[in-house]
């Protein structure tokens, strides 16, 4: 938030966070909502955490997946029949587990919404 000249106050008695912008233009005022959303996501991530569920979908070539390094690395084999092993490392604070109840489902868990979403997209 260092690029925006906004004031952020925390009131412990009222349990509120206030974000103020003085004499801002329209584009600068729009950034305030983004700052508020980031703060909400940080609070929600620390208290509850974020979880992304993903499933493997295939028609002809069955996909093989190995999770290693205590849930920090996933290896995808036989993706679209390729011989190349795709190795994806999770970002900081993101762990990956495989569910036993549902076939071909993995769950990504972490406190940072951006890191969990980026790891799922990779």
C-alpha cells in the first residue's frame, strides 16, 4: 500500500479499520476499495484460511499425480498423453493434499488468498 497516499487507522476499542484518502481523484479513490478488500482477505485468511478444491478430468489418457515434499510439490504425469513430467511447486504457505473420499480430487489450503489462487492456476 506504499504507492497510495492513504491513511489507515486501527481502532481497537471499536474493532474497526479506517482507510482515508484526502483530495483524491476518481482513479485514486477507486484504489481505496482495493485496499479494503486486501485487508478483509488478510483477516479472513488468518482466521479461517482459504481452500481450493480441484478435480482431474480426462477422457482417454489417465492422468497420474504424485504429491511430494510434504504437500509442497505436485508432479503431473501423462497429461494429454505427454511423456513430459510437469512439476509444480506451491507458493509460500500453500499445502496440497489428496482426498480419499473423492477420486481424482486435490485440495490446496493456505492463509494467503493470492498464493492459493496462483498455485491452483499453475
